[in-house]
């Protein structure tokens, strides 16, 4: 776990993304304190002062009945209709960053595989079917998650926008449909049982 002691004994974590750097150096501990998520880090065995990667996880779910019909049917096919729940449990990987000096070495993919195996382990204390990310809507970030088996929860940004921020009324819905906005993030998921 990422703790105040680890942050104090380690070199400053830098991944090249100012928001991520600030989160893991300042906000992650408060986030953990208020039970909004827990942050973890990997350090070098030969140099414990060097943080290689950090990530944050929290509980989440995919709300099935809020999905458009085609996507709802697709989700039921994935789960083989084992139990037609209104929500399927997942782990939200809220933040994931690799230190700049270790970038491009496959470490981010290893972290995702670690999280997958962590939640598939029989010792895990909670049920968890999906890994969920709310990825920055940038081609490189979305491509990274796609390469690691994640798919978009919604095929387009309009449907996702209406799902994440339901309109107050039909007029607002019509306005948003006629003037779609570029989303800052995109919801993606991976079935943890899918090899």
C-alpha cells in the first residue's frame, strides 16, 4: 500500500502527467483515509527509494438496466446469464501511472495483470467480475487499455454521456443529442474471467 512512510523514504514519483503526479504525491493518502479507494505502489527491489508504478482501486459496478438494450444483451451474453443482476460487481482502477524512467517497458500491462490476478485469487474477500476504468479520452491511453483486453462500455460518446450524466428532462436530452460534447474520459471494462 502507498503510505506516508513510503512517500517519505522514496524519491518523488513522476510519470509525466501533472495530475497523476500530484495525486500520488499528495491526494492518495487522503483518498485512502476517506475510504474512497486505496493506492498501491511497486518499488525496485534493488532500490527501495524508487517507485516504479502506482495504482488506485475502489469498488464499482456496471449498472445493467441503465444500458441501452443492445449493450445490456451483450453484457448478459458475457456473463452467460448466470444471474441476471441489476449491477455486476467490479473493481475500478481509478488511477494507474508508471514512472517516466520506466515508461514503455510493459510495466503498466503488468500492473493490470497483477490487479486481475489479485481479484481472481480465492483469498480475495469480495466478489468482482469486471475491471473497470474511466480512461482519459486520449488515443494513446485508450489504445493502452484496448491492448490489455479492455473494451468500451459504450460504442459511442453520446450514449456514454447520457449514461454517466442522465438528462433532467427530454429537452436536455434533445439538446445533448443534437450538440454532442467531447467526453474527458471513456468507460472501459474487462471481464476478469476472460483469459
